């Protein structure tokens, strides 16, 4: 079976408390808050999206059948197996 990398995104919302002189400064300060410190983010309903244009198949490594899988002489190696 093939493997794919599928780019997905979704939105969350929460409130952050900032100190500011006015609404514009408050918005500016909120945009600089560390995302890892945001309290209790909640999923925004119906915001999950798949970017179909950027789906990529995961490349499978090429396996040389003449090299892989022949373990017939392992028992003759020093120390044995």
C-alpha cells in the first residue's frame, strides 16, 4: 500500500489577556503572544481543511532484489547466527 503526506489545517480560538493603552495596541500585543502559552484553545467547528493540491506520495526506497534477502551464508560467518 502507498503512503502519502497530506497537508491539513484547522483553526482554534481562545482569549488572551494583554495590557495596552487602546484597542489597536491590544490587538498588536495579542498578535505577539506565544502560541504555546495560549489558554484552553478550542477547535473552531468546520475549520478542518485538506490542501489537495499539495498531497505528495511518499517515495519508496528502491530495493535491489539481487542484494536483499539472501541470508544463505550467514551461518558460515565467524560467530555464526
